[in-house]
C-alpha cells in the first residue's frame, strides 16, 4: 500500500478508492469520514487505515492505533470505511430536477 500526497491538496492510495482533500490550512476532509474535518496527520492516518483494510486481513492492533488518532475504535473505522464506498474518480452525473 502506498499513499501519495498530490500537490499538497489531495491524498490518494493505490489500494483504496478513498481520498482526502485539503480544504485550507491544515484542514482535511476524508471521503470515508463525511462531515468531519481533520488535521493533516489525521488525514494520513485515515488514508493509511483505509488502505490497510484493502490489503487483506487486518492487523487489529495496527488498526486500533490508527483509529485512535481519529477518535474511533478499529471496529468503528472498519464499518465507516466499508459503508462509505464512493467512486470519486468518476465525474458525478447531473441530477434532474424532480419537478421537470
């Protein structure tokens, strides 16, 4: 698993579809943690955790250490990574107006 910081504004992983984006300063949003703003260090931990889950059976001690940086348990993090499956590489389709 490799994590790559792209021009200090995005973090991607070669083993996970999740991404982290810088929203200004040292504030980051991570695709599997919607509604939360993280520090750069936390964003790297979140991406490493998502990548570790994509690499096969998890080492629960490592997951616990990474999740702790995010204020989560390993089990909570595993659930959130699995439940937030968005393909951010695709351009979103435009929604039609419900009244049209």
